[in-house]
């Protein structure tokens, strides 16, 4: 945090966020290339280490090699630390160390912290950062305690490490797993009928995905919903909708061969994990195309602002949906819970949607053409990358260099955010102060 300024120029908050994530990714790449990071004791190829480090810091979960069998215990520790830093946010972690060391947080640093966690204002940002660190550690330890009995039963004392690793991975919406000992790239399929693992992982994913600001609201106002920020209400309603509707579809139209209780767990889990955790308890290739398209949509939407999740965000979809409803009803402005939404927010939401769709589609188009793979399979892969999810139909390990680089860029874009990249690149641009003559154009 002390290196926020350069000798000759000041970096913007957006540039600092990008440099921070880039620096951690490169550091992670170097550490994963060390010989003792691999089971075989030889250095990992640079592109493999870069891909894995990017996936961990961007809390995605796409992997080229089975995590359990390819990386050593030291490599697993590095991956968990990268996931933790990426989930909480590089700036949040750096600010935490500054506060622990007793250093004063400058106004510029507070502004950067605000941008990093999508806080509405600079005031109270240090208190909020303290809350984020404490709630993160508390929830992850609670998740590990809940998972420990099952994993210790199956793996012995090593199950304690498995419980902690999967708790951190789930809360940070990363999707990395150590279940390769039961089958390479098997994720949590061996626990499809295990209620403790299913419910604990689902809760960790949802808690991490709704955002720290929402949890701050819940902490401050308890069950007094009318006191919540409008954004928190929108997030909770949208999250509930995106959980229930897909789960109902999955229950009635997928997983028919499963027993009723297992079918309910599978339906709920596959509704939760695309936003944006990356674990799976069933073979995704066995799903119908319609179900796979629904998962693609959920992956693109992702979690909520200021959370450990990526994607376009629930608020983006909510704003665009509310705007469409306002247009249909011939209302001048977009409204939520008796509050009007600024037109600039609607413009940002439209921009984010367009950017994600362009990257998602053209990335898949290039990979499909380069690798000779079906378009649906490639769309699934690019949605998983740009949404920082980690789900795959099994093509990741077989992709060529160009396709891997595309996925690396999509993962980075999906984690730091499209507007962050644009604002960082255009930081020197002057704000427009002139207006062109008004004219009309017909749309629709």
C-alpha cells in the first residue's frame, strides 16, 4: 500500500487494482514454477503456471492439470493463498497488512480501497475492510469445521487440510478441489449424495457471492429488511430468483436417474455453483443442451458487487431488467423499491453487458475455429472463464497455446471488471464538456 505512487505520476485507483492483480499473478506464476511446487519435483512450464496462477487469483477454477495429482502440498498451499488474496481482493489484503502494521491509510489509499470493494463512499472504508477480513476468516473456519468430519472420515488426519482448502475455495468462489485422489478432474461428484458437503459448500458459495456490503447491512440491521440499502435488497431478491428458478428446471428436466433426495441436492447445487464457484457434483457433459445453456447464462451473470465472485453481477442484470420493464410501462426512469436509478448506472450496465457478450462470443468463436471444437462447448468454456466460474465440459487440458492465452485474458478481465480496465486505460482522457446537436434515431 505504501507503493501507491510513482516518482513522476500518480496512478489512478483503477490502475492500482490492475497492477495489484497482475503482480500477484506473476508472483504466483514464479512460485508455481519452483520444482517443489510439483509432485514430480520438476519445474512446471511457464504457460501452465501462468494459467493456474491466473485461475487462482481470479478465483476461476479452470485448470490444465488435476490439482491434487499435479501439484505438491507446497503447490496446494500456494494455490490456497492465491485464492484467498484473489477472493478478498489484492487491495483489501494489502490494506489489512498496512492496518496491522499501524501505518496511516491516506485518502488516496482509501479511495482505492473503495473502488476495490465497490463501496458507496470513502467514509468508513477502514472499518468496512476490518469487517471483511474478520467475517472472511470466521466463515472460512466455520466451513472447515463443518466439512472436517466428512473429509476426516474419508482421508484421515489429512481431511483437516482438505476441509480448510475446500472451505476457502468455496467461500472465495474459486472451485479448486483436491478430489483428484478419487478421480482426476472429478470435483465433488463423489459427494453428490452427501448432504453435509453439499449444503456447506452451497452456503459458502452463496455467502461469498452476495457481497461484503450486503453482509454489513445484515450485521447492522438484522432482520429489519426495510432498513437495508436498496442495493442489498436488489442483490438478495435477484440471488433468490436465480437460485430457485434454475433449480426447479434442473429438478424436473435433468437428473431423472437420481434418487429424489439426491436429485434435490443436485438441482440446488448446479443452480448455485455457476455463480461463480466452479464445483460440480454431477457430470456436466451428461446434461441436455438446454441445461448447459442455462448454466452458461448463470455463469455470465455471476455474483454480486463487492463479493468474492465474478461475472457481470446480479445488479447489472437487475438494472437492465428493471429498465426494460420501465420502458414497457412507458416510465421515464428505472426504479427499485421506491428509489430512482441514475441514468449513468443504466449506461454502465448496458456497457458491461455488451462487453461481456462480445468477449464471451468472439472468444468462443476463435477457440472453436482454432481447435475444431463444437461452438456450444467453446461457449461454455469462455463463459466459465469470463464469469470466473471454472466449470468445463472437459476441453481445458487439451487446448492449444492460443486458446489458453485467450482464457487467461478472459479470466483476468472477468475478475478485475470491464469498467475497471476501461477507466484505467482512459485515465488521462479529458471529460467531455461540449455537446453535439441532438438528433433522433429509431431503434427496435
